[in-house]
């Protein structure tokens, strides 16, 4: 059975109190919408239609960056969830398969839940995803008759008896696409909100004698985000789950609650992560590495046996080969550090390559930016870069070369050469004593005046 996804993402998200469309707010550094799209991707959908409204262009851009085939259907006015789904009609014209509707602000859906909905579809015309709510609050209630779902009643329209039902509507449904559009054609807006409710398709389908059922999932999967507080809760839920997965996979987290992960963080077995480490998007750490306390990593790759931190910052394009060392207060950006190389203290290495077994001394800076353009620094193998060397890019230091401490390197250094570029030292006998005496006398005169 071919499937199409329709993701509803037109809502304004008023309670977020934000200029950013709600579905673009990130959880674990990835927009909620992308979480929803990735959850839906287990169905290998033939079409992915994103219904956008508020911030449509921004939402479309993010959706297309994730899946260039994503189709955008704009809902100019938000007249309700049925009206939102109806906007996908032209994108799905002639499509004979099933449609699965999900919300862009429900990021925790698990793949097997969608698979169970598709399975349930084989004996039913329409399948709704429900959950037993600890606090049913304002959710729509599922009115069941055995396995048959008779109708969904929105909280606002429900009687006291219906409000006592705890089996609630998640908002997800699966149905043949053309059948769903024909059911939606019959949906009106004569209800407490004056909206076109997608939930009304259940009653309409039952009137036509169609089979409708509900599949249940646990409530955590249907967690929706409506406010910044919800966003924080959702992130915490995500973090707890991701940390547990890493621990299961054989990663040591010394203080799991203090490690912040991104949705796509990959860490190999037997890697040790010390407390207070932050992973931004796009990080892979191989097996047997150590990420020491208070390090911040994003868009980088750390190979087996490498040791990073404490207090290291790896920025996008940092590529650390096996057994490298990147120590405290070191920032690495868009740079390859080859096997066994060390950058141990207080350095900035940006737009550079550092050869195998090279040692970068404390306080070394690649001066990669001239105020207008960025330039590359190339450092060979087995190089010894003396402390406080400034490498003014573009510049190349050959294999086996050395730079003297405090050198400002502005010209290429040949292999095996020593570069020294600093003022010659002069020692003046007795001068320090004279200077001290002079300064102390000056201070005494001033104190006397005051
Ligand atoms: C909806 C369900 C309710 C369910 C709840 C679960 C209906 C009528 N009610 O209620 O039964 O328990 O979700 O969270 O469907 N959207 C659009 N365009 C619109 C309206 C909404 O794209 O015109 C999108 C929103 O951006 C959001 C989703 O649809 O992602 C749900 O809309 P929302 O207004 O939050 O629905 P609820 O009232 O919470
Ligand atoms: Ca909602």
C-alpha cells in the first residue's frame, strides 16, 4: 500500500509568544516539524504534504531542506483541522493510496505506532490514533462501542458524561486519501468553535456504514507543544530518552542528566562522556573516545581514541582523527587534525589542516580572517609549533618544521626549517632596580600630597 503523509503545520502557536512559527521551534536542536517528518518517514511515503499558514515560507524552506520532494499546501485562513487537510487535495489528486495525517507539533511519535495504524487499516476504512490521558483536559474524546469508534466529540461540545471518557484523540488518522477528501466534503462548522473539525469524519464515515476503529499508543508519544513550557518539557523528555539509549548502547555518561544531546548525536561504544557536555547538531563520536567536562561540540567528527576537553569547543567542520588530543580552551573550526596530533591548550585552529603527530603549542592562533575573506593554514606532519605562534593565513608549514615561540608566521615555512620572527631580546643590567626606585619615589610624593 502506498502512503502519503499530510502534516498539519499552519497554526500560529499563539501561546509560544514568538516570531518563529511554532513548528520551527527546536527540540534537541532540530525543528519540531523535522521530528514529525522523520517519524513519518518509516512509511516511505510517496508524497509528503506540509500544510502551512503562519510563516509559510520559513516552514516550507525547512521542510524542503529535510526532503526536497516535500509538497507545500498553503492554508490561507486557519478554519480548522478538516479545512487544513482539504488543502492537500490538489497535491494528492489522482493518488490512490492511503493518507496518514499527523501534526507538526507532535514530535514524539514512534515508528511502530504508525505501522500499527497501517496494519489496522487492512480491516477498517478509517483508523484514529488514541491514547489514555492521565489528564484528559481539553482533548477530543473517543466514543467507542467495543472496537468500533462511533465518533469523536471535542471537549467544548461534549456532555458531562462524554467528558468523563479518558480515551482521547491524538489527532492522527489513516484513511484512503480520496475517501478522506470525500468525508471532509461533508464536514460543517456548526459547533462550539465554528471550525471545520477533522474529527467529524468519524461520525460521517459511520453514517455511511464504514468501519472505523482506534489504535492506542502511550500518551508520551502524543505530547504536543503549545507553549515554551511545553517545549522545555518536550526537550527534557527527548533528552531522557536519548541518554537512556546511549547508556544502553555502551556509552559511559558520568552524569547523564548534565549531558545535552541533539536529535542526531551519534556516539560509539565505550566512549566516555564527562559531566556538562553539550552536543549541537551533526556530531559523530566514534568508539573509545573521551569527551571531557564542559566541552561544546557541533557539526564535527571525533575518531576512536581521541580525547577532547575539558572546556574544548569543536565547531562545524572539525574533523579529529584517531588518538588526537584537543585540550582546554581550544576552539577548532573547519579543520582536520590528523592522527596523533595534539592541540592541548588555549588555541584557535580554524580553516586549517594539521598533519599527523604534529604538536601545536599553547596559545597558537591561525589568523584565518583578514576582515573580508577567510584563508587556509596548512601544517604538515611532525611539526612543532611553538607556543604563542600566530599563523597568518594563507600559509603553509612543511613537514618536520618548527616555529619558535612567539613567532608571527607570514611566509611559508619549508619542511625541516625553523621559523623565528620576533624581536631580539636585550638584557639591561641594573635597570629594573633603577626603575623600581623611580616609581616608588613618585608614589611617595603623590601619597604625601593627598
Ligand atoms: C485537535 C483535535 C482534538 C485532539 C487534539 C490533540 C480537532 C477538531 N481536534 O484539537 O480532538 O484531541 O488536536 O492535540 O481536530 N491546524 C492547522 N490548520 C487549522 C487548524 C489547526 O494546520 O486550521 C494544525 C495546528 O497547527 C496543529 C494541529 O493542526 O498542529 C492541531 O490543531 P489545534 O488547533 O491545536 O487542535 P486542538 O484544538 O488541540
Ligand atoms: Ca493542540
